[in-house]
């Protein structure tokens, strides 16, 4: 949420923050949340009584497994010893890829628990395993599965406990500490406090376990007050508690979004960094803290656990508010998940490598699609560019000062009275002409569309939504919920309502269809920015919607809160895609997100501050989002709030240039800080950084191709790259870019002159700018890091493809030649790839691509050294299956048939070549210089096409 810098109505200002700082009283702590208090209290009691306590839940032995031992799973009844009349059912299913799904629900109760979270997150029903072997005895059922038959799932009957083993070692344990508790539905009459009776010489646990287990008071069962708001809780208590333990994994990652370390610290126990659990509850947090477990804009209930021997993960498909305690214990990590509502629906992802876990999660929730190529360029944003002429003027200044840029953004003030889709004609009298002026030089506009609708009958979007009955309802279930946001009195579309979907798609049509109002004052190329979709409600509890509001199907907002923002972005993505036939790839940026949101576009880290600390934690947050399966991420360059000094701004541009999503943004009260306004030398430094990003767009686009197939993140921290190197598991201030071999360590502190980069291997690394070969000493490389220097290394064994011609925007680079940097490893070999397509359509699904693999293979000479290096290009698409019905002569390949490789730069040759020639025989022009122990060979214009197979032979003797 932004501060009220722009004039508005007095009534609206009453609901807006009055100081530029994080306001902790606006948001609950665990002690202010009834169900979290209850869950934490249960954990404390269990720990105190660990010797005499065990879980009250048990299951009926799945006897049918004895008859069908090859079944992928079973369903059986669950019993509670403290509530024997309450019925539960448990499903245990093993998927084809080894993922285990554990599902538990209350049956035949007074009401139905919300069970649709997975439906929104998953891309479909996973295939079940046909290669499982069960054994059942009186105490447990055990399944053996996996390609190596080294996976075991053990289900203990009484008390209920589920353990996943690999090679005989525990990987994940559910309910090992007995904290599983599904609060059953009840009436007020049935929920009198359990009698707190102790017998002679006996504890409450022994005499009355129900009283001990649930506590002796109805703590916030039926209503709960926070500040001035009362949550009526008409369904009563329905929270879900579950302990998940990783006995042999000392590091856990994920559960985004939080401003904290990548390797998550403890929230309980002797090593606790925080006093509160990590919270997942999408919230508009104003000027959030840079080190905190406080919930932010998005929630992905996915946790990875890692050790030197394996990686596993847990996806807990819940959409309600959830608190997660973490305790680092002797060899592993204990976690406790406490959710307000929903069923138990847990997926155990067995790994065993980080890459395996990402692929398994991608099979469940999908991958980020290939984005529009232009969206990987530089985005210039501000709250607000105030007019059409302002946009034109900013574009002109970028061109006059030779700064590349692809996208200009419009924040909320473009809209008349904040009625989205409708232009303020006093300041934007010609929106289509303005947009086309931007598009004329192959650039794009992105315009904000927020989810709140001004309640005014002369606003056609609100009027039509009201007529269709697709607006969120208040707790009564009748009428329309009214809250306050930027337009003043507002209502919100209920995207859980199927009737809203086609309506929303129709709004984005740039031509009127069937007389329905649509956004005709737009173009088919405009990108969309979905903000405030947590949802943010200025006069609501915790600046969001009341939990007892009602959505389609009768579900309360508490049940679906964390999914709400994803559906808004989902349907915006579909609407933008449907503007053209055939469809083109849309660009949608969302602030709120959930598991599966990666399928619908990009995210950013919200309203950050222009401080060194926020710059640093932004890197960690983007890395964590990659762990959460949402790789298209970035933080606002320069910080949304404040006026960063030039040194900070230059450093922040480096952070942005090495983030998947690269946008500069600023609050309305800040000074203008477009890069052309900087004084020298800062202005030239930022220009060079932007040009570096554009030269590396082939690297970024190729990385996106890989993540769109595998789910492996774009930005890769040490533990992903070197999963057996324990010293790197906690490093989160340096990272690799895809599989490219680029390793960057952005500077995030003032006055830094040099940095130390951690290296996990005995491998040569090269300075990207000087070509100097570095060999790590004590696993570190020290690099100069003055303001005009970027700590950027190329890993030996990599080939980097770049385009070095400065252009105004990325589409103008389509026919530019390539430079290949060939960084030989310790053995004299290297590999790399580049992926190209038209960058805007879905033609790649038909095989309209160019996907080349580059290799450098060394042959030993007569002595100890290398005698020859063969550098080659091969067609990866012809050998692969990911790109559809591929034809090397496809339409796109023909369109870039004139694109050549204009330069080869070979790093690591220890002596001067005797000849450099194409394998076909033609000698090539080249230069060689020895720098330290490794030389640099530059081959000028080998006159080979990027679409062709070719080879260059470098003879050294």
C-alpha cells in the first residue's frame, strides 16, 4: 500500500497511513491470533509432556492392501481418542514420479471444510504409480517404490505417523511429535470447556486428555476482536495443526514471501532469531521491515529441506492464514504448521536432488511460461507519469541520452477517479495515440488494473459486475461487500465465481463486441499490472477483507484468502491473451500470489525502501521466490520509498540488471530519478549497466526456456549448484544465472572497494570484463568492486552468448550478430547454448525456434598440454523433444537466417595458436594475448550463421 501523497477525498484519507513507517499494530502477531495461540500452546504442552504424550489420532489398518499390494495407495478411517464420535478419513497416494500425497478430511460433520485449494494450485490430477509394493502388519503399512526401490513410505497406525525414507534414512516425518489436530465442527452448546480435573497422583493429561489437548478455555472459538474489528467466526473453530520434521536436513528454504535469509532461521527454541512464527497471509504491508517473519504480499506453502546427501520438500496445500514455527535441532529441522481452516492436503516431494524437487513441484503446479521477450528488458515506472506528454517526454529523453528501455508504466493516476480502464482525459486525452507512439519504436506500455471497483453506476465495469452478481458479499451473504480503497467506496469482483470469468475477459477487448463495454482505448500490446490484490482494503482488518465475507459457493474469505490474488492475475492473463487471435504471450505483473501463480506472469517484492538493507534483502527474496517455483521476480530498483543517493542507485541498477524482472519504480513523493537525470559519472555508469543487461538478453531468454521446461529457477544459489557443499548452504548474496555459468555478487553496502566470492569447486573462473583467470584460494576469489566495477565471473566450462550492439529496445536486436565467450575449464572444454524464437507468439510450440548448442572440445597434444580445440555449433532442437514438431528450416529460422556469429572470444588458452580455421578449411582472422597464466584468443568474424552447424579448429602445435 502506498502513502497518500496524491490528493484525494478527505474521507479516503482517514483510512490511509499517517506516517512513512511499518505500522506493526496494523498486523496480528501469533499471540493476537486465536488459532495460532491454540496451536502454539498445544506444542508447548506436548514438549513439556513428551515422555507421556502421544497423538490421539489413529487409523484402521488398510486391510485391502494385503489383497492388492500393488495399489498406489489407500483410504481408511481416522479415529480421535479425545473425540471418538468425530469421523475423519485419510487418503495416502503415491504418484508416478514418487511424490506422496497425504489427505485428511472430516466427514459427516456439521459443515464441510474447504477442500479446493489444491484444485486452484495444481495443473491437473497427477498420474499414480503402478510400481509400488505394500506390506502390512498389525502396526504399520510400508510401501517400497522408486526407480531404485530405495524409497519407503511407512504409515504407523497408532498413533498415526507417516514417514518417508530414502535408503533407510528418514527424510520427512508427519505427526512425529503428535501435534496433528483437526478442530472438528461443533455447536456452541457442544463446545463447553473441558473440565480441568486432576485425580490423586494423576495429571490432567492422564485423567482428561481432551482438556489437556485442546486447553480448558474456548480461546477465540466463536468470535475474535483485533483493534476495532470483530471476526464473527460463524463456523466456530476449524483450525489445523501439523508437525512436519526433517530429521536429517539442517537447512530449510521457501514458504515465501518473507524479508529474511534464504536459509530460514529458527522461530522457536534456543536458537530462535524471531519470537513469532513465519506467517503466510497475503497482506498490503506498508514499508515492510527488512528482517522479519511478518507476512507480505504472497504466500506459497512450499518448504524445501536440504542436506549434503539429499533434498526433499513439502507442499502444504492450504489457502487460509498459516503460521509456521521452525526449530533447528541436532541434525535436522522441526516445523509446526498452524492453519485457520481447510483440510490436510500435503504433498511430499522426495527429490533426491534440488533439481528433482523443482521438477516434481513443476509437475504439480506448472512452470513459468516463456515470457514475451520484451518483458526481459528494462522497465521504467513511477507513481505517476502524469500525462501523455509526460510519457512522450520521458521516452524522448531516454533516446536523446542513449539509454535502452523497453517498457513505460502507468500507475493509478491515469484512471479517472481511479476507475480502471477509463482514462482521465484532462491529462491523457489521446491514450491510443500515446501508446502507439511508444510502440512505434518497438516499445510497450504497461497499465495498472487494480481489483477494487469504484461503486458508481456511471462506471460500466462496476455496473456490469453488479448486474451479473459476481461481487464479493458481506458476512450476511446478501448484497455487495463495500470497503475503501483508492476510488473511495469500492467493491471487489469474486473471481471464484465462474460468472466473472468471461466478463473479465470481455473488458480487455480493444474492439466493442455485442455492444458490451470494453477497453477500446487501449492496444493489443499493452501489458497489465495487477496491484493491491491481496486484497488491500484500507478500512479492513489488517488492511484487507474481513474473514467472514462470503465468496461463491458459500466459502468464507478466511478459507480462500491466499488464493484470491492468484485468481485475479490468472484471469487477467487469460484476458490479455484473448485479445488477439491467434493469441500472443501476455505480460502480467502481480503483487499477490500463491502456489501456481508462476503460470500467469511475474511478481515483484512490493513497496520496498530505498535503503542498503532493502537492496540486500531484495536479492534474498527473489532467490526465495525461485525456490517457491515463481522465478520471474524482481525488486524495484532504487526502492519505492525514499531518495537514494547516486552510489546506492548505481549499485541497485546492478541488482536489477541481474534479476529476472528489471524495473525501476518510485513513490509519488520522491524526486524524479530516471537515469538520464543523474550527474556524471553516475549517468554513464547506469547506461553501461543497462547496455550490459541488453547484451545478455540471450542468456536470460535461454534461462527462461530451461525453467519453462524443468521448473528449475533462473537465479540459482550455491546449494542448488553444489548440493553436496555444506559451506554454501546458507549463502544468499551471490548466485548463478541459469545454467549459463555466470556468477554474480552484487554489492549491497556503501563504500565497498572489493568483495570476496565463495567458490565451491577447484575450477578456474574468469572475470567477465577483464578476462582474467582466477583460481580460488581457500575457496574464495577476491574481486575489485569499485563503483564502476561489477563482481561478475564466468565459470570455467561455460560458453556465453551475447549481442553487443547498443539498441534503443530489445526487438531492434532481432537481427544483431552474436559474440561467443568460450571459457575453457581446467581440462580445456566448455559448453553453452542459446535459444531464440519470435519472442511474442506461441509459435515455439510448433517448432518455430532456433536452439543451438555450442561446445569446445580439447584434444591432448604431443606434450602435457592441449594440442587442438574444436569449437562447434549443433542443433539442440533437432535432438530434443520440448519444442514440438521441429523443422530446421522453420519459419522463424528463415527469418533470422542472416544472423551471424561475429566474434569468438576464447579464454584459457595457455599458448598462442599456430592456426585458426573453419573445419571446412578457410583460415580466419584472429588475435592472441597472454594474460597471466591464461591467454585470450579473439576470432574476428568467422562468417558463420547462428542457424547452421559449423566448427572452428584452433591448433596449438
